[in-house]
C-alpha cells in the first residue's frame, strides 16, 4: 500500500492551454485529508460535448444526469469530485447532483443542462454536496487555462500516479490541441474501461460528429482494458470541443467521416490509447503490464472475447504475478471463452518466445529462456488460433497480493 | 501455504461398501512424492455410467475419451491420476490415454470402451502413463470394497482436505447406498464446478435415466459453485450404478421420472450438494464460505447470472476477505451482470442484516452490528431485486492473499 506503481512516468507530460477551457481545483475535504478532491472546468459558449458512459444497470446518479443531458450536445461546465462516487445513494444522490448542477450553473453563468458532473470514490455513502458547492463561485473566478496537471491529481482515488496525455496536430490551417486526463486503478473493465476520463480540444467539431469519433475511439482503447473484470457504476468519459480553432482557420467539422479530420482522428485515438494504457499500468497492486494479443480467430469479436477471457482469468493473472509462464492456464482461459478454438492448432508465445504449438509444449521450449522473459515488467501473451483472420488486443495487469490488500482494506 | 482450510471436517464420513464396486490406490510418483496419486476402481458387469464434462473448448485428452464413450452407458473400470492433468498434451496426450485404457481393460478383463479415465494436476506437461500402467494388474487384485477414503485422498491436488459424502435410502424393498467423492480447490467454475467428482451406487438405474438424474442434479449443485470463474479443461463428474441392489429387491429403474426414484433422487442430489459445498469450502486460500442468494429476479436464469456476477467479482471477494460489508461492490456486480435490475428497488443483506434498501443505505444500518456479522466464517449475501419471482443460490469463497500465493507459485 502507498507504493507507487513501477510504471509511473518519471515526469508528467506538460499539457498546453486550450483556448476556451479554464480549470480550477480545490481541497473540499470530501474524504481525503490534505489533498485536492474537486475539479471545476469552464468552457466558452459554443463548446460541444460527447460521452461514453458505463453500461451498468446500477449506474450512479451523476452518470444518470450525464446520460440525460448529452443528447443536446452542448457544455459550459464540468464538476468532478473524488472520494465519494455518489452511487447507490437513492433520492439523496439525485439531490446532491441537483445541488451541484445548480451551484455550477450559477458560478459559470449558464443553464443547468450545460453542466456535466462525475464522481468517483466510495459507493453507497451519501455525498454531502454542500461541502463543495460553496467553493464553485471562487473556483470560477480563479480558473486558469494551464491547470491540467492539478486537475488530473484532483480526480485520483487509489491511482498511484496522475494520468495525462496530449497531442497537437494540424486541422485545416490551424494547429489544434487535444488534452486528456484519466483516473483508473480498480474496478476497471469494459464497458467502460476506466472510471473517469476527460478529453478537451479546441477543434470545431459538431456534437454528433464528436460522439461518433468518441464511440469509435473507445472501442480499441478504453474498452480494450480490463483490470479485474469489474465494471464500475460510475465509468464516465466525456470529450469537450470548444471550437476556438475556428478563428485560427480550422474548418467546421460536422461529420466524423470528414476526410479533413483524418489526422485529428488518429491523434485523438492516440490520446485515448495513451490514457487507457496508463490506466492498465496503474491497475491496483499491478507490477506487470500485460498485453493479450489474439490472432487467427474467426472474427475480431471472437478474438476480443478470447482476449478478455484470458485477461480476466485470476489463474493467468496470478501466474504472471509469480513470473510463471504457465501457458496451461492460458489454454484453460481460451477454452472457457466459449468461442471457436481448436486445441490442436493453438500456439502461444510469451514475449515472443513460443512455448506451445499445435496442442502441446513447443519442442524448442527452454525453461531458463522463458523464465528470464517473465521477469520483464511488460508481458505480451500472443495466442494464435489458426482458424481465421480475426485479431484483437487487450491490456491488463497481473493479480498480486497487493490487489487483495488494497481491496480488502479500502473502505475500512 | 500448507495451511488446512478452517472448514476441513473434524472427521471424514465413513463410506460403506457398495456391492459391485472395488477400489485400490497406489503411489505412482507421477508428481507428488510420498503420497498416493493413482485410483483404480473396478465395477461388476452390468454397471451403468453417466457423466457431466467440462464445456471447455480446450478439454483434456481424458475428457475427450469419456465424452466419446459415455454414449454406450456401460462401465467396468475407472482410472484416475493426480499430479498431471494430461491436458494440452497433443498427440502424446491421446497416446497416454490409450495406454492407460489398454492396461486397465487388461487388468479388469473388459473392453477398452468400458474404461473411464480422469486426470488432474498440472496442464501442458506430457503424462508418462507408463509410470502407472504396470501397477494396474496388481491394484485390480488387491482392490477392496471399503477404500473410499483412500480414493478421495489419491485424487487431491491443492485440496487441503479429502471430500466424501454418503447417503443410504430405501428403493423398493432394498436399502441402497450412494457414495461420492470430489476434488476441487482452484480453477473451479461452471460448467462444471469441480475438477473431478465420482459417485457410486448399487441402485439398478439404466444409463439414460442415470444421465438425466445427473444432468438435473448438477444444475443446482456443482454448477452453482464458483471459486474464481475459471473453468478447467478437465472437469469430470461420473456416476456409476452397479445395479447390485436388484437382488435385494430394488426395482429396475429405466426413467429418471419414475416416481419410485423420488427418495433416491433427493438423496442423490444431497450427495452432490454436499460434495459441491465442500469444494467451495476448500477454495484455494479461502477463509470464508460465501452464499449468494438472489431473489425477486425476472427469472431463475436471470437470478443465476446475477449471483454468478457477484460471486465472481474480485472486488466483492476481496472485501469479504477483509471482513468489510462493502455492499456498494455488490451493487456494482449486480449492475454489471447485464440482467434486469432497478437500482432503486434493490435491497441487500449480509448474514440477515439489511444494509441497503430501495437504492440507498438502509436507515437502520449500524456499522458495529454489520462488522460483527462479517467476522463469521460463513457469509450469506441476500440480494432482493423486487422485480419478479426468480431466485437462485450460488456458493463461492473469499479472495485472499493466500489464493494469489498458491497460484503464483503452483507450477514453479
């Protein structure tokens, strides 16, 4: 506990300001002493918004609010708190959201419908929004365009490092920026694969196009990450586009398929992928980043299911924690996925070393070589099914005693 | 490691002999030094057999053999080894089965098709059947009708105690006996929920009736147990009926729906349930037995899916290991099941103490009371959905640091 992930970046990327976005944070004392736990972001008029939300049937009150209001596609403010997820809090949960939205709308001078909210932390305890609603007016006044790092820190829970990513690309005549932040740690699984992530850009993209872009981008990034197969009640990814780059000569984009958006889309997806990978690297108690690569499946969907079955198998994950190239457990996890697989065509490699081929241990298998490979901090498990052309990739981490310690003690 | 489960029975039940069944065990040195690892059971002519086998797409060579031969429904011998699962061993795996079957058929003086085999232990390493095929002739000569306890011990792997169960009931004019044994520990999940289980009876039941009986009985017993959501490549449950009680006045049963079989069916299911519960109690590293009871679901199938989602959630299981009544994680696991659920109708109780009702913490919630309940060795989580009449029950155990230790070190 309290250990920082071996994957924590030495230095955080420096995120440049984005015209039309201002951010402030505060220590509202919601749960954690001596740290910030409140993020308030304000957007200039005309900012569009898109979102991907948890599919949980027991979603939190803030998720319900976002789902209701995403349809109109416009945003002026975002309020995020850590320490309390405001999930499964019943009528009082909805009241806490209403109180937050009202205070934020007043501070940002906008409609309630233009405010988005997200909460992360403990589930099932009433969130006392009055702890922070009184702070929003002051935060609006001191919000600054270059506070992304503080923002990423304010939304952390059991994360051991702040997660940010950035990209700058040309869109038409303008240089546009994409900034992102995420918090992850436990309870990470599709769909969505992170608890909270926010992406900001000055590109002028219509809400419906932004929504298509986000939906496509999430599929192979956040939805391809799993820590423990558990899907949060609070998973929220929101993307905000201020459109400020229009004044610099960027074209107005109304469809995600617009060919002028190609370079932007690639950068946007790269920011999502970067954040999603950071979430996997910072899985609770993780000492290894694990990439499951499935090829030769009958389809991409089938490959994804098999990769997820392997990525979520406690027996595979504990073996990796023990630096044991236990490919037998990989076979087991492939088998239980319920997808087409032929035991006698299957081959498996750990970090490029083939350990199994055609239904049995590879003849070239050398224990010492494989053992050395398993000591690496990043482990790739490549599974070739030999049936078709379907392939997919999923990221996860190992399952350690620290995971059990963190999650056995979290609430108490 | 090496710790015995707190749930180990003080004394093993004493299993009476069953006419027509003889058993012998040996220490063949397959993997474990200084203990038995080979079981040979011989059945009198006329013995019927039924089976439930893993649905894994990468099933082991012995499972393939059993699946091929169960159709004809007759059995004369059973060979079980522990220490090596003979799974994912390719052509050599099939050869090891063929060698075993041939030696067993010769020792039991029967057809190859009347021999059943099962293997449990490490996956992916060739099984050298010659280590034990030479022993089968001698074992056949010294097989005895009262060696059930030795048999249950010979099939153990990481089990911390031997698992047996027995029942004696009237069938027509005769007293008939049902004896069962199982081995479990890790990699326990439907379908099947145990790696190996064998049931023996002297009741005269036709193979097709025995198969129906077994299929129905498994549903709420072995298939309602999960340790870690991982399905083995080797799960095998076989039931053998010698028919010896016919001579004592038991009626010949040709259909599972025969009303004369009612009392027997109840006892048969009780033996399966007893064995399945012992498997859950002896889950790797388990310190708590956990019963998930779901009621008010839209159907039994829906209740089962929700119960399994909760039972397999690492976050729920680690919370129980930490004696934390973290019902928020139960809400999360209900939500991720993808089944109909209404957050605002949900109520949850731990060991009879209601902690959440109608979408929020129960007003009567007293932390001290709930904390005391969580210290019990058996935890019942009751989830009331308030939607319909569907209910179901699943058994599991907690997820402890010992689970990770056992599975991180198992192979090395």
